[in-house]
C-alpha cells in the first residue's frame, strides 16, 4: 500500500469513520496513523533515524521527514539522529544546541507486515483514546446511581452496559441471591471509577449503604432539597437496614416524610432492595438518645457511655433482651454500625449483679486497708467513694456528711488512708529501683511509683526509653483490624492516664533530653490550630 493521491483522502475518511464509531476526537485517530506510518518508515530506512510523519488535515497528504537535532559534542548518543555544532554548519548558518535539521524523504510503500503493524498501532491508540474518554465521562459520576442493562455474567460477576462503557457488579456487591439474565434492566450505585491498564474500571454496588441513601434521595423530595438529611445508614443487604434522618425544618417530620403516604416512599426503596426491611430512625446529637432510638423496637432502661473507649453499655428489661439483640445479633449489630459505638447489652438482673459485685469489692478494699468494720466501709461506698486516694485527699467536708462521722473520725480515716498509700508507694519505689529504673525517670513529674513499676516490668527503665514511647503505647487505644475494633492495652492505662496526658509526658521527656525544643512544639501546635481553623471556616462556607 503506497500513500498516493488516490488514497490520501481515504485516510481522512477512515479517521472520521473510526472517530464517529468510537465517539473520540478524529485528530487522535490521525495522530495514531502518523505514528504507525512513522514506525513503518523506520523499518524501511532504519530504526535509529528520527522519522516523523505529518498528515495534512485537509488534503490527507502524508509528509515524511527526517529530523536531526544539534547537541553538545559530549552528548552525541545516536549519530543518525544527532549532530554536533561543527557537523551542523554545512546545513545551518549559525547552528546552536537544540536546533533541528528537517529533510523531507520519499514516502514508503507499506508491505503486508508493515501494514499489519500500522493497523495494530492505530487500534491500540484508538482503544487508549476510548478508555480515556470513558474515564473522563464516568470519573465524576462516582457516588451516584446509574441504570444499565445486564450484558453477561463472568464467574459470578455481572457485566453491565451503562451506555458509553461497561460496569462490573461483583458477586459480593449483589444483594443476597440475586440472579440476572442478559437484557435485564438493573439499577446500581457507582462505587468507584479507576483508571487501570486494561481501561477504566467502573465498579458498581447494590449492597453499599450509600445506595440506599441515594434511593431515598430520589424518592423523597425533602432529602433532595436538603430539608432532610440522612446522617447515617447501616445495612444487612437484602435483610434489614437502619437509617438515621434529621429535619432542618421543625414543621417537617423526617421519619414521616421518608415513609410517605401509606408507606409509598419507603416501599419503593424496599422493592428495589429485594424486600429489605428498613427502620427509619430520628437522628439525635446526643449519642445515648440516638442509640435508644436505634435499638427500636426494644425498650432501653439505662445507657452508660465510655467516650474514651467509644463503647456504650445498654441495660434492657430481662424480657426485652432477645428483641434488643435481634436474630443472630442483627439488631444490635446494625445499631452499632449506625452509631459508630461498640455496644454491650445487659439485662437489669445482670447489671444489678455487677453493681453488687463492685459494691462488695470496694467494701472489702476499705475493710482490709483502713481497718474498718463492714458497716462503716459500706457507708463509704454508698456515699460514692471508690478508691483510697479519694478518701485520703478529698475535702474533709465530704466525709463529714456521712452519718456518725465527726472531725476526729474524718481525720483518722484520712490519716489511715495516707499512711497506707505512702507505704504502698515506698514498696513500689523499691521494686522499681530493683527492676533497674533510673533516677532520671523516677524523678520525672507525673509518674507515680506504681507507674514506674509497670514501665520497668516492660523494659522501660530510662528517660530515653520513655521518650521513644508512643502515646497509645502508654494510654492504650483502639484500632480497626479486618473491620473489627481491637483494643490496644496501654502500659499506664490501669492508672487512668488519658491519651492527651500521655502525649504531654512523652513530649516533656523529649524536651528534657534536647530532642526537640519548646519553640518547635509551639510552632507545630500553632500550625495544627491553623489547619483546624481553616477546616472550620471551610465547613462554615459549605454550610
């Protein structure tokens, strides 16, 4: 095949036809043709030559040129495509590094192999352009619902025709035992759009919580208009779901608006989700109130929140336990996902037994350490005293409110508690020294003798050892492993050291050792405050 006047216009017509079919820019097809012709010319004239082809966009004429570049004397790597300044003087009046010499060369005739190679280049370029177009079209549609037609099924994954592209609905993103046949219409949530070597991958989902939120947005005009907001969604796909909603208009009931007249709105969502039962719950800023709502239909008698551990204890009547937990733990699991808290459910009987055990344990502590009779120790516990430190260092007036306690009795109580604590501290300090804990760490402000023992038993014996600790290693924390929250127990956690206190102690140790200066810490804190302020301002603007 020779590039002659007979087929010059045919190049342009072919480019236009391919561009129309693939819905891409015709210039991309022509660029692919130019590259394929240049490759064919290199196979004829030599692979080391820098040969370029330009196709006239109006006439279709292909112009073949050889390009040589002027480079410094010590940079010549390819003599066929590069010249030194001296070598370029016969061709240019005043050659400089970076100048180019362009010579037109005769067009090539494409043999069978060269033509096949050119075809492959064009097809590859066209495919790349088509993938880029698909990615650009769908990347901004992530997080929305799309309607498509089932094309085929591969290893349990459904390939969906979504118009100008194909989406993948993976097996684990289908609801329950959903089965589809070719040609079925399907509605999915675009979970992600990624650019991958074989083209943009459009990942679809029908199990994502966001899918339910988007369906409600389509069915409930108040959500679409922003009057009602979906604050949280938790799903057990195909079985049951809980959705937390709030209304910013006091005259509109968020639950009623989502349910609709005779349940028409929520029923439309239920039908789309294969009969998934949906509990619509009023959202509340107070975690305890929201949790009580989330555990419906079970009744809750008491809620105890541990904000540091992000855990919550719920007490329910004995007969309500199975209802609160739900079949296979479904109700409490969805409530936990909805609130973002770990939930422990106790019956009133269990909670009463636990409180009694705590009462007896604290009573025994006071009996054994303060040499009190059981009745007097029970009085202390009943008044809310839980530890020896509270008795030793509390304001005396708080002891005087107890029946039968006068000034001398209160003083004696505090003296006994302080003597016992001092003896315990003395023994702990001796144990810490025996473990090899150095004086620099013993004298560090904020660490009690009992804390020093805990550190020494873990091999932390010097101020340098302490300064290398992470705050969570000392105070403990929670991490998520495979979707489950796992507790990291801190060395000083039994002593109620908070994460902030641990961080302050570690940074103080680093300052003492000269690892960091106070000025650097203040600058870092100021920078963090600045970032927080900027985020707050952005939120206000968005609001």
